């Protein structure tokens, strides 16, 4: 009987050689690549739609605030008008009822809620939250509460993006990315400033970024701004007059502005941090009255002569930029705005702190410029320049977003000639705020709410351990791949180590243990080279400046990992093992304690 004929379906494989990938494997790889490419394009397209929807929502939100303000307070509120007393009080009672019984998740600004959705709830924000934030914040800000629309716009955009992602049944990983995309779109539409919105979301909400995340966030922010400018025009948020930085001696005045702004930011943050938990600990029935009491006090201040502090105050910031107020009035308005915004925010009224922060900064900056001109009239710096720089100062000191604060001023003004004063003043404000108020305001509010969210400022300031911190000198001698087993055994006789590095020519590294060399000698392989006698295995290599976390990926598979010079891969600087890494982490924990 003849033997059956066997058909070879694969190419023969030489001993020690990996089998060639089959056509089926190639098809799977191509399908995976195409699918990944399609998902990436779909996600970028989704970012555009999120930007469009968020932009439309923010347009409606801004119009709702304007219509509410005009209907309730009139086109231009004047002192000694009884509506300034009655409207904020009654509307606040309505808002309190809505917040307590219908929309309990809309308290506060919305930044922390969006961050919590990202880190705790897998990007889930109920669509009901967007509706509630829209309605309650429009009522509160339109009725005169000293709050702004930017933070609520951020949360509205994030809620819309989250709802859209759930409707499309996206994966949990994708849902987590949608909230920051919507947040950037909402904030960009409210500010009409896409760069600042992207930086703030990356700096304060996400805390990290990759090419994919950055591309999606940028697309959503730009799309929302395009929509806003299509419907409302391309006019900037503020009409900035000609500003310039002329004399280097003015930097002293800008440094003083930075110091003043930093102290004001600390007072602002400490007032909120102290009063907010006090009011929350009061009996539950007082929650109906807290917002109304804040509205009454704000209305009283407006009634007595300072209606400028009611609402977001964009018009009055614009007037400060055009030098329409004496410096004494600007200083008073800055102090009153800190007081009224604190009252509004700690009472749980929905609304944001971005606009009040800009208002306080503009007034402080204008006052500083006015004082400078009063005592040193020969200096040529304009009040508008100081007011504009002051906006960034409070943003850097209170919200603790230093990069965003710089680019926000530049983006709003469109003038890069003032970048030096902005950086100088913002740096002073940020450093003073950090030294006097160690916990940033958003982290403070999060901890008061009983949430454990990553502190992005603490992460930025955290010392990063690198490979160089844990590596040790390489064992001596370093063996070469052309050495014979016998030569290697002789060379290691006096060495105390048990494992040695083998350098493979022309490049590459391997390891061999003392026991392995003894075993090879016993098998009569003493004349064989290490390259021939040892299993073919090329170790990965590290560089001294790499994060220590990177080394953890390799030390579980290899007993030693070589650390080599970046400019010369043949130059061995040190070695690292799992024990070295664990020892360094233990020492770091002891040092921190």
C-alpha cells in the first residue's frame, strides 16, 4: 500500500528560525490597521460635531443670560432702583428650589464636576445636568448674581459630549475622552478663544495629553468657535485699545501688580474655602435661603451705588480697559467683586468663577496703572495695558493655571508685545498664591465635597524619578560576545557578582550567570564563544534620563537591563534591576514622610 501524499501548506522552516507569517495573519493585521484608522477618523469627525453642538448650546446660553438680564434688571441697571433689591432675591429662591428638588448636580461652577466625571464616572454626565445648568445659571447670572457663564458652558459642553457618546454606544475608554472634548468646546465658545480653552482643559482637567487627545480637543474647540463666530460675529469678547510695553522700568510696576494680584487671589480663595463648608453644615432648610440672602446682599450693594459688580460684568471690564473709571473706583470695585462672588459661590448658586476672576484682575490692574500714573506721570504705560495684564494675574493666582493665563491675555488682546509684562506679573502672582495657599481652589473644593481626584498641580510639581536615580555601576568585568566560555569563566573568578553583562558586537547586550558558565564548561563547550553558546537574546536598553516607570516594563522579564549613553549605544553607563527600582521607590517614600 502506497503512503498517502501530504501536501505542504507552509514553507519549510529552518531550525531556530521563526515561521513566516501566513496570509491569514497578514489579513488580520491589515484589517486591524484599517479598523483602527477608521475609528480614529470617526473620532475626529465626532469631535467636530461635539464642537458644533456645544457652540450652538453656548450661543443659546449667552442669549438666555442677556435676555434674562434685560427682562429682569433692565438694559442698564442704575443705583437706587428697587429692582436691584427684589429681583436677585426672588429669582434666587426659584433657583434654590430648582437646584434642591430638580437639578441637584448643577451646584458650583462645573469644572470639578467635569473632572469627577472623567476620573470617577467613566465620562458619564447626565443630559439632565446640561439642561439644569443652562436654566439655573442663566437665571442666576441674569438676575445679578456675581458669577460668570464660562464654567457652566464648560460643563454644558461636557454633558452634551457625554450624552452623544452614550447614544452612539462608544466604549468606556472613548467616553472618558468625550467629556474633555466637550469641555474644551464649551469653554472655547464662551471665551471665543480656542487656544486658552484647549490649554485649560489639558492643564486642569485632563492633566496629560497625546497626539490623539490633543487633536480631538483642538478640533472640538475650533469647531465651536467657528459656530459662535458664524452666528454672533467675529468680535472679540473685549474691545482692546492699543496696548504696548515701552519702558523696561515699567516691569517694576507689573511686578507690584503681580504681588497685589497674588495676595488678592489668596484672600479670595481663603474666603471661599472658609465659608463654603460653614454654610453647608447649616440645617437643610437654610439652603432655600442661602442663595436668596446672597442675592439680597448683592442687590443691596448694587442699589447703594455699585451695580457694576452684578452679573458677569463684561461691559464694565471693557470700560476699565478704556480708562473710564478713576483708579480709586477700580480698587473699590475689585474688593466688592471679591465679596459678592464669594457670597454667590458659597451659597451654592450655579455659576462660574472665570468672569469674576477676570473682572477683579482688570480692576486691580487698572488701579495699579492709575496709581503709577499718579505718582510717576512720566511713565508711558496705559491703563488698558495694566487692566489687561491684571486679568491674567488673577487667573494665574486664583485658578492656578499659569500657562492658560498667559495665552488667554495674548489671545484676547491679539498683541504679543506685552508678553514680557504678562509673564512677569503672572509669575509673581502664581508663586505668591502657591506659597500662601498651598491647595489650589479646585482641589480645595473637591476635597470639601469628599471626592478624591488627582491634583494636577501636585503632579506637575512632583519630582520625577529617572533611571539614573536607581541604576548602579555595571558588574566588572563586562564580557564580550567573542569571548570563549573558558575565557569568560576565568575573567569572572574574582568578581563578587553572580550575573554579568555580555556586549554583543556590533551592538546589543545579553546576560549570563556564573552558574550558566559552569554548566557550559561541564558540557565541554569551553571553546565555544558566548555568542554561540548562549541563547540568542538581545536585551532592551535604557537611557539615564528615562522615567523610572519605563524600566518596570523590562525588569520583570530580564534580571539586569543595561543603561547606555544616548550618543554612544556601545557605552555602558550602568545597570538596573527590579530590586534597584523597588529600593529607590522605598527610599523616596521615606524621604517624603
